[in-house]
C-alpha cells in the first residue's frame, strides 16, 4: 500500500521559515506528479505547489516567491521550503502523489504561524 508521510510542521512566528518533508514508499515515485496542498479551518483544501516528473513547478499565487518545492527521486521525497511565513499560511499541509486517475494522500502536518 502506498504511503506518504509528512513531517516538519509546527509553530513558527510570522516572517519565519519551515521546511516540510514528504517521504513516499511502495510507489514508483519518479512517474508521479507530487504536490503540496493545504486546508485551513473552515476552508476548502487548496493547491500550494506541484512538481512534475520532469521537474516543472507550479505555485499558488499566494505563495509564489516565498515557497519552493523540490523533489528527490532517488530518496522518494518531496520537500516544501516555506519562507516569510504569514498568519494566513496556517493550515494542515498534505502531500499528494498523482498520475492519471491515481491519487494518494498523506495524513497531513499542521503548520501554525502565530506570534
């Protein structure tokens, strides 16, 4: 069974940084588009960033120039470097692997930005 395990969430002050990691197992990682999504309380889940099998990236406008997504196919990991964090970045962040009609999700990790 495919497993995606996120780590790296926590509490950070506005303007701070965090790095989220997603470790995948039992999946042909390199052929999947990987992504990070987030869901804030009372809101719908939204895309944060994706990275294709070829390394092309896509970001939500709200995180452009602040967040960076990177994948390591050898290690089967995808990381999200988050800088200049804002209170509105507070959410549960989940890792996703997608290919054709297949889509797998991790359990999520909480990110709280607060002073």
